C-alpha cells in the first residue's frame, strides 16, 4: 500500500484502486493510464510540480492538456514559475516521476486542481507508483490537500 492509499484510508475517504502493466516505452504516463484502464482522458489527471526557485507547488490537471505556467503562477501569487527539476520533484514527494501522486507526499505543498475536475463524480490520479491509479471524488481530493479549483490549462 502506497502513502497515497494509506492517507485516503486513514481519512476514511472512498476511493478505488486501478492497476495496469506499465510499459517503460510509454511516451506519456497519464495517457498510458487512460488507455490501459479504458478511461476518458478528461477524467485522468497528472501531478506536476513547479517552482519559483525558492518554493515548490503542485498542479493537478488532465493528462491530455499542457500546464499554463502563467495561470498557475497567478493562482499561487507568484510572478513566474517553471517546471521543477524531476530530481527535486522525486526528493520532495518521495515518489518516482511517472508515479507522483498528489496525495501522501513527504512534504505537503500548496496545490491547485484544474477546474475541469469539478465536472466529474470521479477523477483518477496516480496512486504513488507507475501502473497504479486511484479514483476518487474531486471534492475529496481538494479537501484532503486543502487545494483550490483553478483554471490552469492551456486552451
């Protein structure tokens, strides 16, 4: 059981676990999850880490979209953000890239969830390792992470 699953269990949040055989040649972890689990790509969300060189932040957005760095900087009240170094992301979260869950990270970081998540009764995020996704209600995710729903995707 991953830290993400333990966190959900300890908070008595309803969730489902979805495992699949990860292909090391897959170009996109999130799109691979959607395809192998036979899910709508709009319901499968990726976890990205951004930084202003001093602080780190987390954005959760649909796997078929790009993160808009200007929108996410505004959401966190920063002038400018860039994608975090993958090694920093792994060190801060305790997860490997491709399996970074927004839940159960070593250090809780300020998080935003793309507003489109609110359209669904269940969204899927990484469960904390490659080949493992967790399905849960977006409001439960936001509440547990103290996250806001904000438009952070490139149109």
